[in-house]
């Protein structure tokens, strides 16, 4: 989900742990040398099999409207309340809700909990529908507090805007490509809100490839790798959320007051369901 020119996030906490299979890689200056971990090995996952709040060993939250550096003019207020985010019947549920004319939603992240480098991330998810919705599954550089955005790098594993139903995007943001990013691809998923699909990114030392259900639709491999084109040699954390409206999600036909608040007035709820998230060594 694009940060545009914003540069600040909530500070990163130095903790790591998991009560799910595998262990997240929390790198220091260099990745650990471990001959027992091979390409393709599962190193961390959350299967969302325990009802209630998501595991605090894996997840924390952004709270608020996104002022101060991490929003994109969306209208929702992010909470950590169970009405907006919970594990239920084997799935993580993120619900955006309109109550008394105001939208709430959730933005859940592994920041300070689980950090990864050179991995393949697979997320089996069902996406919300409705014009004005903007769900995303994505990653940010763990050094964002120090480096700022876009220097920290961003990997958008899946973005979908409801005003363009079925067109799923995978994008990269860096100092050489942000705002109206050039490093992006898209493909059509006609049953995005009716069926689960596996949204995937494969990140190696040389290339980042986006896939849906195992089929690649965009790959990025710059011939020159430097701080401008390739801020992808450090740790990243994972984020999942539903935004409403905003710079990209807003539908112009429903906007009012000069704001990016274009949401179908008949829409009162938008749900994203995540069956699992699995991280493998690339």
C-alpha cells in the first residue's frame, strides 16, 4: 500500500517469537549461516487455527486514521478491536465496518515481532468487494523509522481497489519508483471475493517475482542494484489491512467535499479472510 512521500511509522520494538511452525528470521547486520535451512523450507507461518485475537507473538497493530506519516487520505479509523480483527473458524478476519456513518477497520503487522529477508511469502486469502475498498497484503523495510520511506523499500504482494474489480496488483516502491510507481504488474482474478487464492512474492538476492496460485505475473530484476533501485537487502515485516477510500481506493463518482472519500454509499461492510500466511526460505 503506497506511502507516497510519507516517512514515519510507529517505532520498531526489538522482540521476536512465534507460537506457530517454524521460526521467523530476525537478522542483524548479516543473515545467519545455517546449513540446515534450505531453499523452500518453511521458516515461519501463522495458520490462524485458534479463535480469538491474533497471536501477540506474531502481530501488532497500527491504530488511528494515519496522520503523521503513514496514511493515504483514507477515511477509516484503524482499531485492534475484535469487531475489526479476529481469528474465527480457522481464518483471520479483517472487517471494515460503517457504523453511524463512520468507517473502522484494522491494520495488522509483524513489525517488531517477525522480520524476514530473502523469502517467499504465500498468503491464502479471499478479498472484499465494493467500490471504495482498498485491501492490501504487503511488506515494509524494518528500518523505516531510521531510513524513512521510500528508502526503506516496500513490497506490495497484493493490492486490489474495488472500483476496478478483479484487477489484482503487485508492486515495488523504492527511491527510484514511488508515487506513480513504474515497478508494478497486474493480473485479473475474476472470483477474488468468492474464492480463496494464494497471493505470493518470491524474493531472492537478485529478483522479486509476484505470483497468484503459483503463476507469475510480474518480475523485477534491475540491471543496476543500488540504494535507489534495490533497497531489498535488509529485513522486512508483513502488513495486512483494508483501507477505505484514499488516494487510490476512492471512487470519484462518490466523492464529496474535495476529499478522497469515494465509497459506495450502499456499502456497510467489507471483509478480507486469510486462511494462512507461510514464509519459506527462497
